[in-house]
C-alpha cells in the first residue's frame, strides 16, 4: 500500500537483530517497482537468517509467514540474494571482490571482521504485532560458522584442466544453503553481473506475482462478480505473440499407455529439451476423467485424478516446470459432447455430476446436468432440451451432443475453463471437434476465460475428383476463414488445407500444387496467415490411427516448408521424440533458422518456382529465408548462406541475418 516500507530484518546487527526499525530498509522507484533493492552492506562473514517485513505507516509490521531465509556470507566476497515475500524460493550468487571492488563499495574490513565471529547468544524472536502472521523462527543458537576456507589444491573438472586458485571464483548456493558444485566450478567468465542479476530478479518477480494473482483469483472465482473476475484475469494474461509462437503436440494416440499412469512425468522430463529447441507452447492431452482412456469421451470434467495420463498434482507440476522454461500449457478442450456418469429412469446415460471438486463448496452442482443439456433428437435426449443441433453441426454418435445454446451449459463450461487457468495452470486452449457446435460458442468461451491464445480443430472434407485431390481448394480454406470470423477471431484454426495440399505435393512430386492461381501459398496461410496453425500430423491423422498421414519419407521436406513459411507452426510429438535424434536435430536446425531470420506470422512469400519437381520461395521482406523443395537441383547466389539441407530440401538464410 502507499506509504508502506519494506525491510530486511535478520539475525545480525546489520539487519537489526530482529528489530524491524533497526533492519535494512529497501528502496524502489517508479521504474523498478515492484522490485525492491538494498544498498551494499558490509556484514561479518557467517550464516545469516532473515525475513522480509512490510512496515505500514502506522508502525504495524507484517512478517513473512514462511521459514527464515538462510544465507552464508564470506570474507571479501559479494553475495547477491534474489527472493520474494512469502516464498521459500531464493537464489544466492556469491562472487569474489578485488580490493578495487571493495574500495568502490566503500567497504573496509577490520581485522576483527576478518576473524571468525564469536558464538552469539540466541536472539529473541520478533515481538508479535496485530499484523504479524508468523513471527521469525529462533534457530540461531549454534552461532555463526567460521568462514569457509579457500581450497589450496586445484579443483579439477571432468574433462578440462585444473582450475587454478589464481582465477577469480564464485560460490553458487541453492536456497537451502547447500553448494551447487557444478556452478561453483564454472570459470569466472560465467559469473553473473549485477545488471543481469537484477533483470532476472525482475522477471522472476513478475512470474511470482502472476502465480500469486492466479491463486488469489482462483480462490475468489465463485465470489467475484463475473465481469470483475474477467477483467482481473485479462490483466494477468500474457497474450501470445503469434510471430514467436511454436506449438508442440505433447502426446500421441498411445500416450495414455506409454506413460503407465504418468504421461505428464514423461513430458516434464523433456521440458528443457523442448525449450532449447524453441518450443513456446505444448498442447497436452484431455485431462479430465473419460470413458475412453485417450480422453476424448469426457464425463467428469473437474475430475483430473481419474485421467489415464496422470493425477492432477502431476499435471500441475508439469505446467509449473513448463512455465519456468517460458513454455505455455495448452489444454485440449473437449466440449462438443459429454458422457453421462449416471443413467436416468429410462436407462439413458444423460445424468452428469460435478465429481472431482467436492473440496470447493462454492463449486457444488456446477456441472450437474441432465437431459435438458442435450440437443433435441439425440439418442441420449429425454426431450427436455431447448433446441436441436445447428444447421451445420456435425453429429458425434458416441456420446451425448451438448446444447451450447443453453445458458446453464455456457455458465458451467466457462467456470470449468476459468478453473483450468486459475487452479490448474493452463494458458491456452485447443478446441476439439469444433464442427460439432457453433463457432460463436468458441468465441464466447474464449471471452469468458481469457487464454493467451486458442486454436480450433475444424477438419473439413477437401475437394476430390476422379484424378485425386483437386488443385483448387479455395472453398475449403474459405470455410475455415468463415469459422475463424464467426469466433470473432478469438481462435485460430489448424490449417488442414495446407496439410492436404502439401502432403499430396510431396508424395507425388507435384510441387506445382504449392502455388495458387494468384501466386500465393494455396492453404489458409496464403489468405489468413495470422490465424493459420500449420501442421503435418496429429494423433488422428498420424500416430497409430493414421487416418490421413503425411508420407513418412517426406516429413522433413514438410517441416522445411512449414518452418520457413508464415503462419504458426505446430510440431508433432512422434517426429521430435520417437523418430530418433537425427530427425529431432534437423527439425531443431529449421526452427533456429526461423528464429534467426525473424520470420513473422504474416511474412511475405515470393514464389520463384512451382514446377512438378522443384519449388523455390523466398520469405520475408526483405527476403530472410530461401527454401527449395523437390528432387531437382537448385542453388542460391552469394547473398545467401546455406542453413539446412537434406533429402529433397534446402534452406538458405540471408547473410544480412548472420552478420
């Protein structure tokens, strides 16, 4: 609040010996807020415990409710601490200071300060005040430990020369005070400077604030007025930049078995690898209890512990790990249909319950539906519904078809989706089988949940004649654009048009298909690239189902096209994780070229050649990437540098992007 001050109060005199007003006052500015910083303060080497305290204008002190924070200080070394109020997470970096550094900091250590400190008596705990939630602990009885002595023997790495004592060193400690030896043995050129440290601190502060705000809104979801809640959710939403977005489908059709009850753990083990590749979003499988183990016949939407992919806590742990690496989690929203978990008096499975969230009393009955929630004419309907399916709605016979025009249904689904964001930790949505219900409802649910972004699966039939796939697929992509517009552009769409044309061109060496009659790319990305999510395969078209697979020997040719062209590229799990290191590394190279060339979601495409056996295009304005597909040989002039090549594909990057 305005007028509050922030203090570091701890076990040593320099931090007030647990007296708030004798502690170290922090400072902030209009530019740096909410980050608070302290000046450099000389402290006797040893173990220190401290807490952050917020002091109000009237003198009331609010202490952290967490355990005391521990930090070790050392002679002639600077220790920087990054932490947050009411959080156990803490990062410490200790760096050796030269005499010049000490003089610049105004630090003059006396001989007494150089010697180990005598063992002090245990300090009294801070007195409780009306605002004091938890007083600091009193764990100082053991006193300050003596300074950690310098090693006199050279430290050795596994595969490098000894690290000589003469080099500048730093000690790296974890939040529990233990030493991180790998980081400690890192050469001095890797030492963290103050500016970098503070930038990281600011980023972490933003992250912590977002998590705290999510939790606050989660607890208040059923108490706040809907409009106020949505405005606050909008304030914490980090909208995706389509030009920087790269989606990975984080599962296939068999993942529910491959994970042996914890598929989330398998994905979590690869998060660092995905981040290194440049993945920004991971689309996860349907997380609710389902009649079918793959998750696409959901029943108890709030029941995440009955999923074949893992428990709710395992999912939340995965999403937290992803967030730490800057990767958003995309939930698979399966709401065209819902399986009843009880039967009505006539034996129809059309009674739905709110099982899975009994601990949240304010959610009682939210998902309790009956026959009135089902479209009229459906075999599970009891005739009490309000309307039949829409004019263009496709039927899904395996489960009750949900009436999204019903206000109670709309309210229930909106609450569930907000809960997925605020409680579970998802950021984005993938809408399943959107041809089964109105596009306007996809737009409504996005507006009621404020995702970072969303994409819909609109899988429509393409035009074929006696010769096979027709060249002109304008109607197909126009229908996709119509759907996007009907969502009020709240959702993008998977570019099935590009998939169908590209796989036909690669399979049959018909690269003339990759240029439409106007000289543009022939898929959705040629007309509305900002809303086109391009892909080669997913759990339906590929994997073990293989309903419409991309030719396996041309997959890298396909990625050479997708990852150089506009649109939002999506990569399939199998190609990254199941097809071997070579395939993954080649995809990674293409991704890095896309990033280095700064290809925008709506980048200009200049098609130079579209013959049967050769496609050449330059992407960007000015051109930043050049791609050639097909068996015919091709080259580039001196303005280009080879970036990637393989069987039937080559990619060059402009030398202006490599300098």
